[in-house]
């Protein structure tokens, strides 16, 4: 005969565990940005304007009316459990919907900033659907080859060599990835950095090895742009790449040391001379790709020490420089840059 009080307390314990699991795996930390920095989409875009659209993380679409191109083109999303335990591959309906939401049909080029899944995984399919060149590291090229993308659409970047796409002159500058403070995470994400063979998904998330990370400099007759998506730096690498607008990745920055944050700031914001800073890569990797942006899933923030100094750091920078402006972009809406 089962003991009723024991069963009842067992039930309560299970319920408690489920609640804890739900909290860590299905709720999100607040985004590390001030809602006041959010800009809205522009209802009217005058001909010749350079515009940007943001999907989330560092997926960006640039368009001057004649030429459109993308950074990353990542639209698949996976829950935290699938990421840790399962095998992942491009989500074709999500890619189709993502391109639709961005109103993309033709692209000149798609450029993953490095080869981790949250940047490079969907890019070959985006290239296949839009006719774009897939431009990036040799590791990114192997993601393209594993997907069966035509070799003629794959181009391996040469460090600091400018390439022309319409009126956009795009230069990839080799830089470093964010240095995860946690040694185990760093080992998992950054050791053995190259993908040396065509990568055929589904594969484990970290089979998308980092490859060579790049910053992207963009010169256009209307204005210049620098994109640093992963919060890493290599001293002096971005000297000489001034920009009117800087897209600054801040993911994980708050878990780093104050010294690291200051170096990152000096090597990106100060180096570029930009006063207009658009913050990217601050939203969750695992949450939905629609609706309001959130911070990272609680499990991730908990594992990365639980404290995030990002917003306090950014607010202190704003307080010190009256010319500095932070912006966050709306999802999918067209925003005029120049
Ligand atoms: Zn990465």
C-alpha cells in the first residue's frame, strides 16, 4: 500500500524541480540595455539612403536601394537543451520566414563574422536562396561546402583586402572572439578553432568551430560603418578603420573584468572615432525570433556568474561623453543610417 504523505511530498518536490527548471530554461534575464536607447523604424526612406534592418544577435541587412547584403543571416533558434545535448542544423522554414520578414530577395553577399552556429550556420542557405556570395573564413567556406553550396558562391576572405559590392566597399579585418571568462566554456568554444572539412549538419552546436573572427569595415559614399559583433579585440587591429557608425557587440561583456571592458572600448569605440554606437548581440540566442527582445535565458546568465555589469558600464560611458549616442534597433524594421 503506497504511503500517501510520502507520495504527496514527492509530488511537491517534483513540482518544485519543474518550477526551477522552467525558471532557468524558459525565462529570460532583462536585456542589458536601456529601453530609452531603442529607435523606431523609418516609415519613409528617400531614394539612395543606406538603411539597416536587425533580426537579432548580429544578423543585419544593409541596403542602399541598389545593393543589399547581410551580416550572418542567422534565423534558426534552438532551446537551451537542444543546444547542449542535441544535434542542430539550419531550420529551413525559419530561414524562409526570416528572409521574408526582412523583405529580402536578392543579396550581393552574406558575411558571417565567425563560424559559430549563431553566425554562420544558416548563411549557406541564405546564399543559396538569394544568389549571394558567402564570404568569410576557410571554416565558414567549409560550412558552405557541407551544405552543398556551389563553390562559385564561396569566397574566402583575405585579411584587410577591400571588396566592392555596388557602392559598398567591404573590408574584413581579422580580429579575436570574445574571451569567455569561464575556462571550461572557453575551451569548449574557442579551442581547436578551425573547421577543416566540409561540415554536414545536423551536428553538435560546438562542431561549428569559431574559425577566424572578423570585424567588418564598410565604406559607402553616404557614410562609413564598422561592425564588431563578438566582444573581442586584438590590440591595434582596427587602427585606421574610422567609421561614422559603429555596430558594437556587447554579448558577455558584463561578465568580463573591468580591464577587459575598458580595453574593448578603446580598441573599438575609441579606435573607430564613432559617436553613434548601435548595440548588437545582446539578446538571447535561444529565445523566439519574433516579438520583443529579451536578455539571455536564466541558465546562461546563471552559469556566467549571474552578474552582468554591461548596462552599468555603458551608462557610465554615456555619462562621461556628451557626444556619445547608443541605439538599439527594432526587429526587422528598416532604419535609415545615412
Ligand atoms: Zn561566437
